[in-house]
């Protein structure tokens, strides 16, 4: 008993002194025996304090009397479970005290029969520090994650940048090198190496002196660039050159930038192609300008030649008439002969001008070009003299071309004479023939060329050659470097005109001191060689037939009338096509020949002839002209079956040709 008493007292003492709130509760059962509530049978001071009530007020009351049921249901259930299962029950939960403050408690219930001893420890501090720890843990964790993500993305970014750089580096778009500030290269791509004509390995070997690749005139600039690089960190792209491995120069656009403080990045883009294209364009432009100039000079020359031929017709014909009227031994005879000779020389010049302006009338035939070259070889040999070694290298099968053989001979002669003049102390003259295919690519570079097979004649000499300025002007009429009286400057312009009019092309290749080559190309044609027409001019000059003469130039007309009448003809005179039609209507008798100028205002000679054909089918037609006109000539080629008398007229040419046409069947 004493012991019991003592035990109980001790227990109470312990209870009161306990740090936790301790309650002793007795179960309350309902009618069915289910535990529905508990009654406080004892509690320590700590517990009373927790409940903010005096101990006495609590003892004997039920739990739900003092606390709303919804707040204590788990607790009632837990304690009930401790009784029923006879096992300790435990929970940790937040409770709201009567003053509204919240604390965390850990409850522990042990049952003895219907009595439960419940300890409730305030674990708020513990809980909070755990919470703080957890939070700081979480925070740390989050920070670690964030940092990791940051680092990963930085790494990825760098990797991506590196990938991009690598792709740029290997793309070949730009020459890229990385070196240190002393100029030692440790990275260089193939594109850069290629620009310089080296391999990467060669450039990275350290055996190539970078300075030696920079032409001396860039030394100053390189120094300045180094300064700029130091202060600004970049040198803006600039055009410059490097020496290639083979010593040639590589033009590049180059920029430099510092990578950090120790690495220097150089980017260079190859300008060779664009420079080449520019040069090519300039060349084509120059060609175009040249051909436009030639065209302009040509039409000028053609116009002049037309007028000259009329004037020369008068000079030559009247001169000849005066000459023939003078007695043998007349002192004036010599003077007249001088006039006539000068007139003939002027006629030659005019013919050359016409040739240049491509207004000359060609009589083209299908011929083998080799035969032509062979034909003039002997004459050329005589022309160039002894001290020049002359070789003809002819390709066996050169093919057929359609040209005026006389004109091509003229071309070869002019070229050979120029070569002779370029080699006053002797040398070599070579004429080479070859069959070449001028392809589409060639044609884009030389816009006037129609692609296809061409027969080529190259005339080469080992003479003084030409500089670019001379080369650019050789085909211009009256351009000569020969002294006064030595050259007229019409040789090559004639050549040019003939070649162009024949559908061909001519190029000159020459350097001062290195000789000259002229290459002439004629398009090849199919078919068979055609024979030359027999010259057929009679020596007879007189007749009594009736001729209708149509010429708008009064002086030329008067002249022709005079010449024809003197040679026995009956002449009807008209100054225009309209005039001629009228005369035809009025003239009852037969008219044997229509002799008409070609180029006349309003109605051309051709149109006139066509209109008269119906009226007078028996009448023959002879055209005369100083130059070609599309009505009887197409592209400089006389329509077949056409009788044509070239101006300037001379007494001889006029009377013979008239007789010739009248006598034709
Ligand atoms: N084979 C050549 N070598 C060096 N220069 C040449 C050669 N052929 C032509 N030339 C230059 O071209 C110029 C013009 O030549 P072109 O034949 O048109 O006239 P030319 O020979 O001076 O006079 P012409 O032919 O009327 O007697 C010449 O004066 C000369 O300067
Ligand atoms: Mg010449």
C-alpha cells in the first residue's frame, strides 16, 4: 500500500515534472460499446498550460466538451485504437491552441485497460528547424540544379558555336586562319591554303615564312594593321594580295580580329574569280566599244566612198575623153595622164574604204581555202623578199568556205605585207591553216561568233610586235604607225571589212618584241566547190541600140549620156524612176537596155526595173552603183542573174559592160 502510495506519488511527481504534456484519459463507450470520447482523469501542469485552463477545470470533463470534435477526432480514434489493439499509438500533427497559435505536437498513447496515458510533446521547434533544414536543402538542391542547367546550356552554346565555326571553317567559303600574336599559325583551313597554292600541312609545318607571302608594298599597311588590332581588336576587311606558292599573286579581301587576348583570327575571301570576271567584262565592253566605233567609222567611210565614186566617175571619164581627144605628142597629154593616175589611186582608196565599211560587192564562191592559200603562196614569196623565211603549214583537210577568192587573196597580201614591214631585218613569216571548232563557250566570250566549224588561217611573224594601244586600233581606217607616205592605214581595215562581210572573224595576238599573229576564221560550209564565172568582157565598145539611162546625179548622168552617144548609142535620159516610167510610156520604139543607178530617192533602180519588166519584156537591165544596196545585193552578195557595173564609171568600163550586156543571149 505504502509502496503503492509511494509509487503513485512518485508517478505524479514524475508526471508533473515531465517536460511533455501528459494526460490520463478514460474511455467513454456508447451503448454499442464503441469508444466515442475520453474523459480527462489526470493531467500535469504542462498539459493544463497547453490547454490554457486550470487543471481543476479540465479534470472530469470529456475531450469533446473542451475541444470541438472535428479537431480531436483523429486523437480520439488513435487512443481508441491503442485500447482496442493494445498497442501504442502515435501521431504527429499540428494543433491550434485556444489562443489561436499553432504548434506541432507528437502524441504517444499507451493503453492500460480502459485508461490511456497520452503524452503530447511540443515538437514545433524541432519541426521548424527540420523544415528550415528541408527548405535550405531544397534551396540548395534548386540552386545546384539551376547552376547545372546554366552550365549545361553554356557548354551547349559553346559547343554549338564551335560546331558552327567548324562548319564555316570547313565550308571553303572563307579562308580562315588562327595564329598567335607573333604570327605563328596553328589553324588554317583548306580554303585559305588553296588560295595561296599550298596544302594545309605545308602552311602548318612552320617552315613557311608568312612574311615572304606578303608582297613588299604591303609592309607598311601590315604594320599599321598590327597597331589597329592592338587598340581596336579588329581590322576591317580590305583588299590586298598575297604571293602564291608559284609566285603569282592572289587577290583577297581580308579582315582580322582578335580572339581573346592571345589569338588572332584572319578571314580572307578569294577575289581571283571576281577580278577575272571584271577583266573579262571590261574586255567584252572594250570589244563592244571597238565594234561600235568600227561600225560608226564604217558608215561614215561608206557615205564618203559613195560620193567619191560619183566624183571619180567624172574625173576619170572626162580625163579619159580629154586624153583620147588629144593628139599624140600633145604636151597636155602627160598632165591628163597624171590626173587619171591620181584618179585611179583615189578609186583604189575608195574601194578599200568600201571594203572596210562592208559595202563592197563580193562575188563569193564555195572554195577550198587551202587551194586559195596555195594559189597566193608564190606571189607572197615574191612580195616579202629574200631575208624573210616563209613557211606555209597547211592542214590536209581544211574544208570548204564561201568567200570571194579575190578578197581573201587581198586579206593574205595585206597581212603578209604588214608582217614584212614589221621585220625590216628579216625573220620568220608563217601561214598556218587549221580546221577548228569554235564552241558555245568561245561564242559567249566573243559575242559575234556563231558556234561551229571554222577554217582558220593564222599569219604569224617574228617582227617588232605591238603594244596594247596599237593593238586596240589596228583595224581602224587610217591608223598607221608608218611614216608619211609609207602606209595609208587602210590595209587592216580592208582586211577587217572583207573578213566580216564574209561572215568570218579576225583576232590579233601580239606583244612588243614578241611578234604578231593574226588569226582569221571563216565558217565552214557544206557542198561542192563552184567555178568562177568567165570574165566575159568584150573588147567591143560601140553600138547603135537605144538605152534608157536613169541617174539622179546630174553630172554623172550628163557624163554617161555623153560617153554613150559618142559610142554610137541612142540615149533616153531620166533623172528619176518616175521620169523613166513616163519616158517608157511615151517612147513608141524599142528600148534595148535600161541602165540605172541603184541608190536613188523614192524609187530604187530595182523597183524601177521590176515595174518596167511587164511593159518591156525585151529590155535588158544593167545596174550601176558605188556601193551595195539591199535591193540587188544581200549581205554584200550580188543576186544571181543581175548585171552590175561598179562605180566609179570609166569610159572603158561603161562602154564594155554595156556592150557585154547587150550582146548576151
Ligand atoms: N604584223 C604586224 N606587226 C606589227 N605591227 C603591225 C602588224 N600589222 C599591223 N601592224 C600595225 O598596225 C598598223 C595598221 O596596219 P594597216 O595594215 O592597217 O596599215 P599600214 O600597214 O600602216 O598601212 P597600209 O596597209 O595602208 O600600207 C600598222 O601601221 C602597224 O603599226
Ligand atoms: Mg598594211
